[in-house]
């Protein structure tokens, strides 16, 4: 019992002397500096980086399946050759323009329509065309009930075709 108490007191005194460790370089929490505020140019404020992936050639099927808490939007695309990868449904915001009597235009986001671009990355090598079933790419995303509230139409766009689902 006495040896345990002595070891505990020695450990407490040793750790008490390590208070300077908090500011040292050996502390992993100090490896990155604190964040700093930076100014954003007006031109950059509303710019989004363009998605470099091309649109799928054709959207051949689309389903909206009800699940607890929302729905799963699933789309099938048909690229021109095999080997396409990194597929995703990228939401494209839709806006309604309202003109005031003084001529100013106000853009308001249209929440009744969900528009998605079916994007995928091309193969890094020359690929065979292959059969249609071997080229099909299926991608899905979850839409919560809150996101679906007030939505009357869902659109999935490709390069040559698009599919629309209405309520």
C-alpha cells in the first residue's frame, strides 16, 4: 500500500512539472497554427469550382424509392465506353428571376424542383465500347423528408437525355 502511494505521489509531481508541454512543439495539438481570417474578393464569393467530370451520355432509368426518413434517388446512366468511374448526382440549384417595377432583377431559389447532373469521370485509358449492360453505371443519393418537402419534380440530366419524376 505504501509503495503504491509513493508511486502515485511521484507520478503526480512529475506530471505537474510538465505544464510547459502544452506550448511545446512535441504536443500534436500544436502542429498546425490557429486559423486566420482572410478576405474574399467579390468575384470569388459566388463562384463555385466547375465540376470537371463530364455528364453521362444518356440517363436510361431513374427511380425514387420511399424509405424511412426520406427517399433514395437512383439513376442509371449509359456512358459511350466502358471504364467510366467516380459517378455522382450533383445538385444544380434552380432559380426564379423576379423583376421589380424599378427594373431590378432578384433571383430566388426554386425549391419546388430538384435538378441533378449525372456526372462521372472518364477512363484514364482508351476503353472498349462493349455491350450496353457492361457500360451501365448506377448511382444513388439519399433525400431526407425535409429536403423533399415542397418538391413537385425531380430531374436527372445527362448529355443527351434527362429523366423527370413528378409528384
